[in-house]
């Protein structure tokens, strides 16, 4: 049996953002990256002999990148981070020995436990599946692979099996 996939990757699939991660009971300094994204969609081919519309997949992935662009990525589900709203629309972020006070407008709050490349790939895959379902573009997809490049040749990857019986 043949398996089919399509891949879209850098071009407009990138975003620049700041973040910090927690690990080994410590918190990194706030720093930034030029992140790049690659998406592979695997599935049965349609009667028209394609897996998914390249244009739709690229457009939806680029829109998600735009949402993450030019902000500070902040995980909201971490037990190692506390977030507090302050006066004047400021946000205080505390983790171990670090304390960041940032304008709320500059923060992109994400429902993840850490802003590692792997967790960003997971978040993006969730958003991409939501958008594909909303646009009725999920079709015969079985697997979605989202890869986020944080630094040259360093990728965090999320491989997600897609279920169709839920919708």
C-alpha cells in the first residue's frame, strides 16, 4: 500500500519571538529566536489524487506563525511559572530566580507547559488541526507532523495522529 504526504516549510512559515524555558529547576533568561516551521500532512489521497490542498495548508500555517510573531511567548500551564496582572496593563512573570515585568500587549499567552520547540510544535499542530476542521480541509488526513526550528538545525517535532470519529 502506498502512503502519501505533502510538506510545506520555510518561506513565509517563520516567526520571530522571545521566550524563556524552565528546566532542571531553573529558568532561562528571556531571549529571542527566528523560528522556522515545517508541516507534513500524511493521509489517503482524495478522488482528485492529492492528500491536501497545498495552498490551504500553507495559508493556515502562515496565519498561525503570524499570531506568534513579534511577541514574548509565555506558557500558561506551567507549575514552575506564576503570572500576575499588574497596574497599567503589565504582566509579572516569576520562575525560580527570575522576574520579568512586561506589557501585557507584548505577551502571547499559550496554553502549554513550556515554550520549548517541542511544545511550540504541539501548540501549532493543535491550532492547525482546529483550523483545518473549521475550513473543512481535514479530508483524509491521518497524521500531521509539525516541526519548529529554534536554531540552525535544531528542530522540535510533534507528530499527531488525527481522529475523524470525533467530528
